C-alpha cells in the first residue's frame, strides 16, 4: 500500500496583480518516496506548483487561491512557513541569490540554527552531510569564491541539513555546466536512495531520465499530461518538440565535447573570411612589478588565464564557445570585448586593426544577467543611448527588426527575459558592433525560448554580424551554431564545424 | 601561532580605542600609553598573519607620528608644513581606531559576530538584518562590477552626456538587482525556517580565554589612565 | 496579511537597504580623503544620492521599525569601523523620530515621507562628532605648537561645534530636496517597471 505524502487538491491560483491564473484547477497526489519531474514551458505553472508545496504560496507570494494543499499531514494554508522547514526543503534556481551566509559552514548550519536545534546536534548533522555529499573541499570557504555548481551543492547540503522528507528542486541546473549537472544528478539519486520524496521542475530533461518515476507536463496552469518514466522515455524527439520540451536524449558527440573530454577529431575547417584575433594573452595574477607593469606575453606560459597566439573567427557565422565553467570562457569573451584592459591582443577585421579601447567599439557582449546592462526608463532611450548621433528613425528600424517596436515606451525592466535580451542586442546593433558576444544566453530557457534565441542569432549572422556564443546546451549548438570553439585552461582548441 | 580572541573582547577594544581617540594626550606618559595601545592591534594583525597590513599601518602611523612631533616642535609656518601637519595630526588622532577596526573586521567571521550579539541579548531581528548587511557588501560589489563593465561597453562611464546619468546609470540597475536578489534570498531563507518563534541557536562556540581577560584588563587600565588624567587631575 | 509586525522578509529588506545606504556613505567617504572640505559636503551628497534607495525603501515595508532598525544597524556599523559611539544617540534618535513621523502618515503620505527622510538624514552628522569633539583640544595643541590662530580656525572652519547646527539644518533641507528627487526617480523607473 502506497502512502500519500503530499496532495494538491483542485488548486486555482492567481498572483496579486496578475491578469491570468497561474494555476488552474491543478490536482496532484504524490506518494512517499516518489520522484516526480515537472516539465513544461516557462510560465506554465511549474514553479507555482513547487511554491504550493513549500508554502511560499500563499504565505510569501500573495494572491487569490482556492483549493487546498496537504503536505505530510500539514494543511499548508494554516501552517506557518517555519513549521514546514523540517518537512519540505527547496533548492532554488539561482545559486547566487539563495544563500544567506558568507561562508559554506555557516550556510549548511543556517537552517538547523533557525529551528533552534542544539549545537551538538547541528554539528553532527553537518559532519554527516558533508561526508555523504563529499564536501570536505568546500568547507571553510567563502561562498563568494565558489563556482555556480559548487554553490548549488552547498545549497543542496543546506537543505539536506534540515532532514526534510520532501525535497523540491526548482530548475536547479539552469546555471550549471555539464560537470556540475552530473554532480547534481548524483546528489538527487542519493536522496532517492534514502527514500526521500523528490519533485523537480526542470527544462533540461536528459540528465533526469534515470531518476524520475513520473513525469508531469504542465501547460497554461493545468496538468496537461502525465507519464510513467518508461513511457516518457519512449517519446520520440518529434513528440517532445511538439510539446515544446527540450529533448530527452542528447547526441553523445556533444555530451563528450561539453564534458571536456578530449576529442581526437580536431577537424580543422578552412575559414576563408574571418576575424583574426592575434596575441591575446591575459592573466588574473599580476606579476610583481616595480615601475612599469610588464605586458603579458606567450612566455608567461602556464600563468596565463588566456593564451591565444592566433585565432580566426568565421565572419557572418554563429560560433559556439564551449568548455566547463572556470576554464576561461568568460575571460575569453571579456578579453575580446576589451573589458580586461591589460589583455594584450589585436583584432583584425577587413584589414583594420582594433587595439585596446577600440575593441570595445568593435564588439559588444550581451551578458548572462542582462539586467546589468539596461539603464534607462524606456526601450527607445535605451537604444538611443548607444548611438553617438541620436537617430530616432534608425532606432525604430532596429527595434522593428527585433519586433520590439511595440514596446518602445515600455521600461526595459518590465519586459520578459527574452525581450530584455533583444533590447540589449538592439543596443549592440545601434552601437555599430560587428562582433556580438553572448554569455550563456540560453541558461534557464525552455525549448521554445531557446529556439527563438537560436533563430535570432542566425538572423544576426545572416545580416552580416559575427556571433560568438558561450553555452552549455548541446540542443542549442545543434540548432544554430556553425562552428565550435572549445576552451580548456585558457587555450582555444580549433574551430570544429558543427554538424548542422 | 594563532590567537583566537572572543568577538566580545574585540568589540570592547574598539570601544576603548574609540573613547581614547576622543581625548587628547597631553603628557609624554599619555602619549606612550596611546602609542602602546595602537601597537596592540598591529601586533595582533601580525599574529593573525596579516603581515602586509600590519607593516603598512606601522609605516603610516610611524611616519605621521614622527612628522607631527618634529614639525610641531619647530615653529614652522610654511603652507606645505601646515598642510602636512593638518593631515598628520588627523592620522595620529584617529588612526588607532582605524587600525583596531580593520583588525576586528578582518579577523572576525560574521557568524562569530552574530553569535556574540546573540549572547549579548540583542534581538534576533537586528542580528538577522546585520547578517544580511554583511552578506550584501560583497554582493553589491559583484553586481556593481558587472554594471560597470556594461557601462564601459556602452561608453557611458561618465553618464553619456548627462551628468545625473553618472549616478542614475549606476544606481538603477544596482537597485533592480539587489531587490531581485533580496526577494529570492528571502524566499530561500524562510523555507529554511528563518523567522520562527523559537530562539535561534548558534554553533559558534565563544569562550573567553586568558588572552581575552588580559587584553580587557590592559585596555581598561589604559582607559582609566586617560579618564583620570582628563577629569581628575 | 496585514501583519503590523516585522517579519523575516522585512528584516532581510532592511539589511539590504542598510547595506546600500552604507555603500553610498562609503563612496562619499572615499571622496573625503581627497580634501577635508569634501567631508563637509557630505550633508549635500549623501542625502541626495542616498535618497534613491531610501525612497524605494519607504515603499517596501511600510511598518513601524523599518527606520529604527536601520538606524541601529548604522550605529553598530559606525561603531565597528571605528567611527566612535558618540554619534550613536543621534543616529538612533533620528531613525526613531523619522519612523514615528512616517508612521503618523501611515507610510503612505508623501509629505510625511519628505519630512521623515529629512529627519533621518540627520544621522549623517554623526560622522562629524569625533572631529567636533576633538577639535578644541586639537586646536589648542596646534596653537601651542606655534601655529597662528587664523590658520587653525581656517582648518576647522567648515566643521566645529558652532557650525554643527548649520550642518544639521543643511542635512534636513537636502534630505527634503533629496526625497523629492528620489521619489521622481522611483516613479520614473520602479513604478514604471511595475515593481513597486
């Protein structure tokens, strides 16, 4: 006889101030020890289901709710959040924003301290969990120096320290690279082995196929489909695409590539027309100097965080930049667009050389967190800000090609994530940048949005811009990239042409 | 060698030093006490292996001290020396507080500090807020660095032809980011039981050692010397 | 959920905005190293620049305690970074009074918010306390050391026990002006973006 752990009973919910219901008559019964995968497009209600189960709805996010939710015998509506702390644990999407302490130890014990456990008990739990999750190397460190993947492991540990029976994960892999995803996979599998009930909301499906027992597909606030894991695995790529889901199987070729394994086939493709990068040397570790800072050069060898004697980037194409986090992808992009002042290096395009500050004008980066690069109070002003000569007509043309014209008076921050990205692209075009760099533009996107970004990049490339895009999404590379650059330890491995 | 002082001792040190820098030293003996008091945090910094900082403070403080005494005794009147004396006196006056504060901030973990505050019966609300303040300084720095990068790329470091922009373009994205992070942080914190009715506990073990008592004694004595010389004699 | 008491979420919000305000103070403090006169200009700079986060803060919690706790935090931070504790009563008093004023307007009345923020800005003068208190004995030292009275007066012209009253008034005035600017910025950005 299966035991019910959580039950959502015909819940309809609308966030305060929202125009539509986020959940529309959702019912769900969750058995003890089950692992459930929630999938569906952004805004389909996945996150709202998670929030129902951990009580953030209705206690933290206010709105109109009908129906009731029971978790482990608690009626959520009448249970305070802190009473749920030892019952339900939640790992959130963004590794940067979910930790409360500044050091790893403090973060793991944060929950137990809150519920007033005795110090001895807390220390015992901490030791136990750090052994289980192999955290020795992370203990005693500042959270600010950890990578996203490491932060996410600490977040998992912090949740596990409260010993909840139910663990919820809300798009936990969004900001992770392949290696970190496989660590996350192992953590979830271990929880499953311990008999915890696990509910995961996720866009990346491939890494969960051996864990999930049941898959629930959400659409427009409703539970639209439900499969047993076996049946879900049988769905063809065509069928998942129809549902707007990312594929459940990933081409092994890309998996190997993204996992940083050596690939023997360093197939070199001839690039007839390209942008040449010459002498890009850079290191985060300054050499001691007395009067003049010495320039970085190839002789610095292993000290260099980035070492590119010469590299050609195909013009008018989309090139993917891959490699694990911390191997130099971001450094590479930052150096190209001139943000690292001390990076030597010349960009040659059409016989013209761009050095130092000129690199800033030549290239433009759309950052991973695009919120950092939106400054003004309307989309139109945002684009005009990039133009040396304010040309309203040209601005409207640019907005039109990116289908943003209708939003020209809207505040950029009021737009959706994808629209914000397009505003940033519009600014880049307005600034006259030829080389567009994208830092992980698809992390946390559902299939439909990822496809849109892919189409947009193709459109940019076809209209003559050169696009470099760093990504961890094999689906995305397959969809829109012409070439692949692999970065390892700050060294670039030659362009492979993508099997498009 | 490592010397773990109790955060309460450290706070007491700041308290005494902040009081002493408000009183001027008028006799050589008082100067000696004052300088000795400044040497203690420098010494502690060396023990905690912050050599560079200790060295910098020592040089800085020493130079200022030397200049003040030399110039003040020589009846010099030139503009430069006047300017120099002005700076040096301020440094000599307030540097001890700065050094002590720097030592305390650098060598105290936030957890320890929060625990010390709990032991001193400061309400949970204030300790929680304070912990958030400390956690947010590095966050603000990270966010601001990205925003500055974005400004560089746009060439609007100086406001893009709009003086108010210098502040607006930095402040607005920063506020949006911080508010977002704050919302997510709060959600993550309350699901882990923050804000419950039970009194929070702390795994930090705070114990006063002999060194703590000794330092407290020393600083109390120094304070007494200054108070006595100022108000009684 | 019209709970009048501060909740965990509110304490976190207070912490964030305290950190932001302190960063503003710190950035201005850096300018102060260039020339001591800039320190006197704190009374203009900090109320104006700080008004942007503060006006957003006023819309965020709207419960009694938001400003009081913030002032306590500021006092603690000032103490820990070695700025002394003599200013603490002023910081906390201006925080609590500002809180009371804002509460009398239900945290909704903009007029009350202006006055409240003006009063809150008085905390900035706590920065001057150490200088003001030590100034007299310090001045005596300099004169004993052979400096002209004129020079010494010059050195402390902007900040001494007489001008502190003027500085307090300036803080209040620029606080009120700042509130207007800050409110305009909040309207222009945060209300338009729909997050307030």
